[in-house]
């Protein structure tokens, strides 16, 4: 896992060298019964971020989470 911080954003990257999968056509990913990836995307979007998933069969998977950094309110 790699974490990058900038003035207004937090980026987390998780990469594996596993078997990978087809992110477009994999039936288990598209099914409503397999909600893990869908929930990750929805939760990131809910806080103004994004969750990007890339994978290739035989080459592993990369998940990138981009989140806005919250600004502390002045007291």
C-alpha cells in the first residue's frame, strides 16, 4: 500500500500481483450479490472522492482511492 498526500487530496494505492480479473465482464463483479467493489466506489463518491479499480487477468489488481482532505474548521 502506498499513500500520497497533497494539499487538498489523499491518494491510497493498493496493488497485488495475484490472478487478476476482468473488471468489465466478470459476472461476479457485475452481480448484485458481489457488492464489495460497488460499496467501495459508493462510499468514496459519498465523501467527494473516487475509487478506481484496474485489473488484468494473470497480472494482478490495482485499487486507487482518491479522497479530499477535510479542512479543519477554525474555532
